[in-house]
C-alpha cells in the first residue's frame, strides 16, 4: 500500500473512533436522562444503619398472601438496595406490618406510612401493607407477588410512575414487564436521601 493509502486508512480509523466516542457519549446522556425519570420518591425512608434486617410481621395473613410477600421480599433482597428483609415473630419489633382482608375500596393493596421524623426517616414500626383480598383474589400468584413488590417499593420510599416497565408503575401495565424490580427501581431506592 502506498503512503496515500496509509494516510486515508489512518484518517478512516480516527473518524470511526471519533464516531464511536460520540455514540457512546450520547448513550450515556440518554441513559442518565431516562434514569432520572424512572422513579419518584414519596418520602419516609429507612435509616441505613438500622435496616438490616427490615423485619416484617404477618397479622393473620393467609398463606397465598404470605407467599406473595415472601416472593416480593426475596426479589428485592436479590438486588443492590440497602438492607434486607427478615420475618419476625414479634409484632412490636416489625418495621412492616402485613395484613390481608376484604376491603370495600377498589385498590389491590395499600401501603400506609405514619410516624416519620422530621428528616423523613422511619422511627419504628410505621409501615403497614394491606392486601385487599376482595380485589386481589382473581390475580395469579405471580401478579400478587408483583403487587407485593410494588408495596414494598412504597415502604422503601418510592412513589408511583406512570410509564415504562417498573415495579412502581401504577396499574396493570407492570404485569407484562417481566422480572421485577428493575435496575431503575433499585436506583430510586439507592438515591433516597438517607
């Protein structure tokens, strides 16, 4: 190959490398914009130093809802969120109280949070998850688990999102999204202002 061919080949290589760098930079920029919109925080967070484990207690919860909650807590435990979950037989020491009952409301499950300190950190047994057996009875075991994952997300301080495939997606669309929680759900928990 002559000198001119070598020069052209060198310029082509530099141009290709430059295009790759620009492409990767644009992906990073798009990715960070997407991540910033993937979760919403709603307030009340676990104190990092005191959340291992995050204990939960079943208040007369039937076996199918215990199974759903256990599957959900195992899914969250398999991620990189702070803390992990463990059942406690002592209701006074639980960070999450789990109930199931037939409620007249239209929701599948409810997560109620009270008793936050001024810094929005939980001070004790302040998260309550209520599964509505009247509306959830027709859901498959898999969908019940996704509802439980969603409610645990609220316990972690995440709010609803209204688009995309996230465990915190409001409504039925999350049921067709596959494995949960997603990377962005986890990122939301990690970015809570602990």
